[in-house]
C-alpha cells in the first residue's frame, strides 16, 4: 500500500496540524488523562485522511474482452437510459457509488484511445440524486477501441468537491491505468452499448482494476 500523489499534501497538513496541537497542549498545564484523551480524538481524523488516499497493492485484471470496474464502491444503478452528451442515444448505464471509506482512484475500464474528455462545472447534489449525473460537477471521458466504445463519467457529490481528470482527447491508454481521482466520495457512471452482458448486480461491492463489470459483445 502507498499514498496516492493527490493525498500527500493532505496527509502532510494533517500531520503538521496534529503535531502543532500536540506541541501546544504539552505547553499547557493539564491533566495527563485530558492530554491523552484529546490525542485519542485527533488520531482517527488523521488516520482517516491517510486511509482515504491509500492505494492498496492489487493484481490488476488486463483482458481485451472485459470491461473492468473503474472505481471501488457499490453498484447502485444498472438500467437502460438516454446518454445525452456524447452518444445521444440509448445506453446501458452502470453506476458505482464511492463512499468516503473507499479507494478513490479511477481506472481505465478498457484499453484504447480517448475520443472525448471534458470537464463540466456544476452543483453538488448528493451522488444518488437522479439529477446528479447531469447537474453536478463532473467529467466525461469516452474510451474507444476496435471492439467497443464506452463512456465513463466522474460525478462530484455533496462532500466531494474536487474531481481530478488526467486524460486528454487523442491519448492512447491502457486498461486499469489511472484516468482520474475524486476527493472525498462520489460516483462513477459507465455507459455501455445496449446488449452488453453485465456481470455485476445491484448492491454488489466492486474493486477498481479487479472486478469484471461486463463482457464485450
């Protein structure tokens, strides 16, 4: 396990704040039990920052016939819907909700070319709100190869207010490499061709870079 580059400054700041509080408390004449109690309260906050930006060591799944989960979390949507930004037709939507306890790096679901990449400013509705996918701060990335073309959308939520997208149009990308990061919980949507065989179910927990979301028809 290591700390993602997006979180190193947060971990450093949290550590410095904890150290500064500890130093100030040590200069004050207070009971030992109170000093320990304050540190016991601060430690979980510091540890949560560390835990949030962790990247666990994993054996990533690479297979040109599979669509791999772009994020850790829980499957909250599997339904046919209208995709209005890029495809402008009916697609199969698979959505993964990322809680603040999940790993928050986002990975390429397939290898191929980035055909489209765009950031949209927006609101910060809760990630499960029906309008969050069209009104919240979000990014849209379209991955294409000779077998399939799919769209991935990072969506900010009520807590997540910082989406990082590493991709640009025209880039060649490899399956399971990082395409972005969402800070402090949100959602990732996939829009697949109709008829795609989905391997996951509603409420199933998935792991980015490992869980098979679907098989390419």
